[in-house]
């Protein structure tokens, strides 16, 4: 298991040719900040080659647990140490999907005067769907956060016929509105 820094990537299917599915697990620790924990939302955005959502139906979150092809699903109950998990059937993802981006934002974050900077830990893990073996994980992304209310955690993306994983760790002080603007989602 390797710990990856922001901006680093790994060729998943080139290194593991039999890999057909993933579980992306998001784990965080907000300490005693229950208002922060209660308002954290993890979502997944299926994007085209221009890093824009294919449609609003390709935004997967607690109110829309899957997208039209049903190859990316947010699990209702996370297993193990993760707070949230997303299952991806890599071998069935439609060809028009170039990137699958995992984001986190504070629902009502601005009104509660909360920010992701209060997190003690935030990690994105990649597991093999077949056996739940952890393949890689991000470094602690909480260390560089301050007043941000949203963040792109990482992405699984196509590259020359293979699937790769990249740690992003980019924060947004504009919350879900900033994410929506960058990824072309209608709120």
C-alpha cells in the first residue's frame, strides 16, 4: 500500500490487468466537531474529456446514489474505517466518461461558519472491489486546509486505454457553488 501526495498518480489497470472494479473510500476525523461531521457530503462526478459533468444525472451523492449506467454507486453503508464509499465497475463505465472525480463539501457550511480546515484528517483510499485489498491511499489532505468549504479529493481517469488514479486535494472557499461551476453542474 502506497501513500500518495497531491498531484501524484498511479496506473491502476496497467499494474493490475485483472482489475475490473474499485471501491473509493473517504475517511475523515473532525474530532469533537459534530456539526462539521453531520454536514459533510461526499459526491462523485462523472466527467467527459473536458472535465465537465456529462449531465446533472452524473452527479452521485446521498440523494442520487447512482448514475444512468449504474456503474458508479455511492454505497448506503460504508464498510471498515471509511465514512463514505463509492463503488466503480471499471469494465462497464461508458466510453464517454473520461474522469470520475470524488469531491467533498459542507452542506450549509457557510451558514454554520464551519470549514474543512477544522478537519484533523481526510484521506481517500482505493480498494480492489474483488477482495477489498487497499491499493493506494492519499496523504492526509486536511493538513493544507483552512477556510475551504469544498474540495476535489481525487479522480479515476482513462489514459491510453487504462485507468489511473490521481490525488487532487484542491480546496474551494466557494463551497459546492465553486465545484458546480468548475465541473458544469446545475444546482
